RNA sequence: GGUGGCGUAGCCAAGUGGUAAGGCCAGGGCCUGCAAAGCUCUUAUUCGUCGGUUCGAUUCCGACCGCCACCUCCA
């Protein structure tokens, strides 16, 4: 079965067919770097990350471009407040963005273009639009003439009259039409500016995405993603600029991520009710936050609260307990046609359900359901299977590790450097303690055995008695 | 005023024109010296309300109620 993506342009689920089967192109609207990113920003970035991971899992080549808006009103204002240069503020927050993203397990895009490094491309694009009569210059500013683009409003499903009646349209005497938007802002005293054919100034917001997407991905891109607040006017304006300039479709699939809420309201910087991603990461592991953010479908609102994070913690614990136990079978071979245990079917079913879920507009919530169903089956199997089933358990491990890594909820990397004399010594010490405890247990000296268990737990080492042995592992808390 | 979305068990959350995935929490049982982990049973005859279409609707249509968002910078 092929993939389907919900396209905001038609508000329908559509079959996904990349323009060039060799390479899927994705443009994701990135942050304006005037501050650290919050959990809502993280949700959008994470969705993009998972879309890319899944497309790679499906065998596509992907080129992902995500911009950094490093010049705008908010950055100028914030820099002034802090008494540092715009450039410095943007640089600091840009670096912080990469750091935070990386901590959330988000892999860097192939290109992270910055607005200030593409002034030339933006000027060229604006000039094309002026030449076509789609833009006009007033006192050093350039505005887009909305009524020149017949399809204006096709993304946001708005008619020209809808945009005027009752709408909160900025009053600006310079504009011919209130709907027109600026592509180039004439310089104001003290603000950063660049030379242009229309005098010193700086780019408007929407033009950067058009220019940078086209430069790095071509005139037509496959997927354009962003938060749902960008649908109008940002994305509508990107379409207007790009398509009038090139005459071809700008983006074939528009994807919009629903808001993260907090206490039932949109988490937003202007409401001052946001949780910074870096603060959340200080309290919860990467995988827990990722699990929380993908526990609902990306087009549905999700409410941030401590209870939900606690639920994700519990779910991750269940998953990791299973994977930790399964991992020891990794590498077991010997599976053949004669091997026939029910778990094999469960593995196949999980893979099929996972793919089906992700194929259908990246339904991560449903994909998690498939994964946890197999976790249940594996746990049951532990109680009943004999050692002959080891290859099947290895297969289950592979399937779970692979799918969980698409979602980024399984950290298979050893947390500490698992080499060196200290580590060996540590392991031997734990082993020694467990031996002493076993001896105590043998003579029913529960006081001593429980003391060892309790004290180890205080040291974040959790031990478990099974039928024939005692296992131990590190815990996070 | 315009546009769009949401309302599923105690909580979170998938989903389908044919009788409700998964997770968290809770309680009983099994296992265990006790824990932990795991298993197991219990937890929505029901999917905001009221109508309609249909052999049959939670799923389609209409009305209503409630909530949210965009139309202004915001992922």
C-alpha cells in the first residue's frame, strides 16, 4: 500500500507520489531565533523529523531544508532590550536551537539556510515580481499586489471579501489594498539594513521562505510543513509570491501541525504560557518527551501537562523493560521455515500495522499501538517459550528496535562509555554484592538480602530476581 | 462577521457504515521469602445532545450545546 498524506491545500487525504522518485524534497518552516524554542515549536520540528525518518525507512532519498529566520521585528526588539547586536542574538539562539533539537533526537536538516544569507536571492525574486506587475514600490518598501494573483486564498480557503469584512487588517496608508503584504521593508533608523534597488531595507517575512526553498530545492517542492498558524497568511503569501514568479506549483503537499496546548489554550510566545524545550529536557528523557509529542496524531491538538508526561514515562518503562530483556537475544540466528511459533506472526503483524499506520498520514498514535501490542506478545512469550525460540525473539527485537528508531523512542546507544577498567571493576563489584546477597537468601537471611537490594536501588541500580538468576540494570531515577 | 477543527472509558488517545487499538492509573488473582518485572481478570451495550438517511451509524447528513484555533507577530 502506498502512502497517503493529508494535504491542507485540498483538505483531503491524498496519495503521496514524489515529483522525483529519486528524491523527496521537504521544506519545513523553522524558528525565528529571538529566543529559545518551546515545546510547541518542538512538536513541529519533531513531526518533520519523523516524516523524514519514515520516508528513509520506506527507502526514499530525502532532502530536507529548514530555515532559520534571523532578521525580523522581534529579533531587533529583543536585541535592543538585551543591549547586544541583532547578529549576535540570532547567532546565539540559532546555536541554542541546534543544541535543543539535538537533545530531542532531531537530526539536522540537510540545509539550514538563514534569511540574512539569502538577501540576494530575495531581491532577485522581488524584482521578478515587480517586473511582472505583481509588486509595487512605495518609499523604499515593496508590496505584493494580491489582486494580481487569481488563486490568492486557495490554501486558506478564503475569499477576497472574507479577508476584508470584519478582519483585523493592518492599516497602512502605503498599501493599494489592505491585503497587500510587504516583501521589502524600507530601513528605519538604527535597524540592520541591506542595499537593494529600492534603497536600504530588509526583507519581509514571507519572501525568505519562497527564495530559500526555491534555491535549495527547486521551483516545485514535494512537502512543505509548518505549524497551523502559518497557514495564513505566511504560507498563502509564499504561494502567491512563488507561483506568480515561476508559473508552476510551489509545494505539492502542504502539511500543518496542530498546536500544543497548555491548560487548554494554545502554547504561544505571545501568551507567555510556554514551556521551553530545554527545561522539559532537564526533567524528562528525550524518549519520554518524544513519546508524549507523538502520542496524538499531528493534526490533533495535544495538551501539555505533567500528568501526560508521567503517562509517557510509564509507557516508555514498559517498552524498555521489554527491549532490555529482548536485547540479549539480538544476533541469535537459526530461523527457518520450520520454526513456527505464534510470536513470529505477531512480529509480522506488528510490522504490517506499523507501516499501515505510518503510511496513513503518519499516524504515530496508531503506530505506537502496534508496537505496544507486540510488547505484550513478547512478554507473554517470555513466560512460555523455550530456548529454541531465541531466533524468533531476536527477530522481535529487530522489528521493535527498527520501528522504535523510526519514532526515535528507543535509545539503543549505551548511556555511558561501557569500556575501561572502572566499568569492569564496577560490574565485578555489583556481581560480588549479588553473590553475597544470594548466599544470604540461601540461608533465608532476608534482612541482609533486602538491605543489599535497597542500598543498590539508592545507587540507581535495580535488581530483579528471576527463577534462576538475578539481573541488574541502571535506572534513571 | 468569515474560515477550519475538536467533543470516544477515571485520565490520555487510535479507529471503522456492521457492532470500540494502545498506553497510564485503580482493584482482584497467579508468580515471588518479600519486592520488582511479567502474566491474568475487572473497567465504554457505548463513542457531546437531538433528529434524519440506512437492514444497520460512534462512523454519513442536519440542527443544537460546549471547547479550540486562524483571519495581527507566533510552530
